[in-house]
C-alpha cells in the first residue's frame, strides 16, 4: 500500500497532530488567567532579609510590612557577601500597582561604579529629595531614575522605571537594621 498516500491522508494526519497539540496546550500547560500583568512571581523576602541583616557589614534597608501602598509586590531578592571590588550587595526588587519596577540596592563597595551599574548609567542631578529627614540625590537616566544616599560604609539606591513619587514612597518605607 506504500506510495498510494493521498492529499486526504495528509490532511487527516495534520488534523490529528493539531488535535494533539491543542490538547497539550489546553491541558498540559498551566495557564493563570487571573494573574495580573506580566506574570512575574511574587517572592517572600523575609528569610533573605534576616540573613542579610546578620551577614552584611552595614544596616540593610527594606520596607517594613504594611508600609508600602496596596498592590506593591516583591519580585526579587538577593544578598551577596563582600567580593572585591563590589563589596557586599543587597537587592530587593518590587513592582508597584502599575507594574513599574522599583528596587532597593545597597553596597559597601566603591559608590560610583555601584550607582552606575544599578541605575543603568543614570546621571547625577544637583537636585535632592528630603525623605524622613534624610537627604537623597536624584539621578536621571534613559532607563531608570534613582534616589541615592551615601553614608560612611554604605551606599543606598532606590531605582527603577517608576516615577520619582513612587521612588520616594519606597525610600520613606525603608527601615535600616543590622543583626
């Protein structure tokens, strides 16, 4: 019977493959239609925060529970112990209710290269923001804007795609603790 295949046989074969593919798509791949926006997962950062606060050579900054506006969610967290020349690095990333990115970055390494890296090459302006009695310097960039505060032994950066208003809300929510 080989060699007697027809166009009808080919169409039936393609239809069978299509049915299998549709079944895999509908039943084999998880879909979360209720998820908002980008599908980025929310993370619980408490364990990493406690670990970083014990290990870091500086007080680690993070928002207190309930201090951020409704709809903000943590999406990434990392702590890396001191490594030359970067120093100890703390990162805590969020998406706000409009899916704009906001991150808290800290390092005890060299401030200039650290700020350039985490702000995606944003440039220092001469404008400052006073947040809870602390002076933050504004940075503007093509990709990220930022608020930067340098203190002896640590540089803290609040950066992202969000507006300065949102960056200021994050800076106001931060509590710095050691241990």
